[in-house]
């Protein structure tokens, strides 16, 4: 079969990225321009600044990408773009850019959900084989999912309240850590010990998650200690929070493996960059003889490589979209197909 080259575009939050991927699994070239340092000055992503920076940078990102390869846009078989979820103004910059390339070069356009991107980043490591379990841990998602085929998802467990990444970010804020919260909690946690007695979330054998109780417990603890004039050991609190939150992800993942007897696990989403989670997943999969796939760090954070990977099965199914494509700031990915 002829090789399929897809150019992916990602601009849903604060990274402007374009990538070319061959056959959904071989990265040809990628450029990622992060705005993180700019937003860090404001304590979080400022949507207006983000979309303005995407607009200013996206053609430069394409130029940089093309300088890394002999391929040109006319060599592509399709143009793929992340359309949801994210900041609407930011998504629209990528969408209009992708539409323009598709129109000018007469290529099919493929819309990709951001979470599909995180999941299909696993194909960059080794081919996803089915059936597999997927642990999806991001700023907006916390799910244990069963996949029996490409784009076939059965949600086995989901969060009843906060997503795990959201919880990391809120705890980071109460500890006065800079944006982005998750990686800064991880850094602080490495310096501390698990000494704080925090409540175990959803202490039962269901596959659903709940993180709001744990988040509130940390926030209340910090406020109470401040009111009493006590000093908080931030390193220990970060470590205690991270330990209990990750241990809960591991406990439920173990339950899902045992309940389904599926011996494959892929991991997806920004929180999969967390080294304590990666270590614990490795231990778990060794213990249960499960084939584990976690994308390397550079594919865990937002990038367009994953968007081009996720577009490939859609290309094979000819699931193309037309120029009426719009951005969606919120769209739950899993539909239990
Ligand atoms: O998957 P992602 O880009 O989110 C959404 O698309 O929603 O991941 C972003 C989330 C943020 O909540 C961020 O704090 C978290 O992933 N994150 C981490 C780490 N790196 C990113 N959480 C814990 N430890 C990390 N090292
Ligand atoms: Zn993401």
C-alpha cells in the first residue's frame, strides 16, 4: 500500500504545533512552539493572548517544520486539525489555517478530537493492538476505557466530579505554585515525604473516580493551617497529595485489568507525564504481566504529532470533514461506541 502522509495542526491551548506523520505512526518532522513562559507571568493561560500568539506564530511554525523535511504540503494526503476541546479562539486559528491549506492544496480535511490525539500518540511507540485498556488522564478527562478496535471506546470508569489534571492544577494554586500546576506539584513532591493524612478518594471497588473530596481536603487543610498561623510543609503536602491521587489511579487500573482480563494498557493525556504515575504503572504492569505503552514525555504534552497519528484511522475510513468545520470549546470525547 502507498505511504500516507498527514500534516497535523494543534492549537487548542498554549502550544502552536504542526507535524508530518507517515502511516499514523512514523514521525517525519514536528515543530512545537510553546507560549508557557508568557502565560506563566499571569498565573494561567490568558485566552486572548493565546489566540493572538497562535495567529502571529502559526505560519512561522509551518516554515520551521518544512525546513526540517524535503516534503512539502503538496506531498500530503490529508490535513488534520484539532477541533475540540480547548480555548475557542485558539482552536479557530488552527482550524482556519488547516482549512486554508486544504483548500489551496486541494487536500481532504480531517477533524481530530484532542483526546483521540493523546490516545493515538501511543502508535508512535508501538502499534496499538486490540483489545486494550486505556487510562486517559488529562486536564478534562479521567477515564478507564476499553478499546476493541480503532475509535471503538467503552468507558468502564470515569470521574464523577473533577478530572485528575484539574485537581493537580487546583492543588498547585492553593500551594502558590506557578502555572502549569501539574509539573510543579511533581517537582515539589520529589523533595517531600508522604506525611499528611488525606482522605482516600472513592474507597470502593467501582471503576469510577472522584477527586473533589481529596482536592477540598487539601484546600481546607491549607486554609485552616494559615488561619492558625501554622507553617505548611509544601513539599510534604505535594508529595502526600500526589501519592494518594496516583495510587487511586493505579488501584482502579488494577481493578479494570482484573475485571476485564485484558493484558494490554495504553496511557494517554497530560498527566501521563507524571514520573510517579509512570513508575507505578510500570510496577503494576510488571506484577500483572500486562503489556504497557506510555508515550515518551515529549508526546504527553500537547503536540501536533499526536493529531496526525489520530487522523490516520479516520483517513483510512475516509472520514473527511468539510469547510463548515467549527471549533468546540467543550466536547466529551467518549460516546461508548
Ligand atoms: O492532556 P492535557 O493537555 O489536558 C487537556 O487536554 O485537558 O493535560 C494537561 C494537564 C494539566 O492539568 C497539567 O497540570 C497536567 O496535565 N500535567 C501533569 C503533569 N504534566 C502535565 N500533572 C501531573 N504531573 C505532571 N508532570
Ligand atoms: Zn492535551
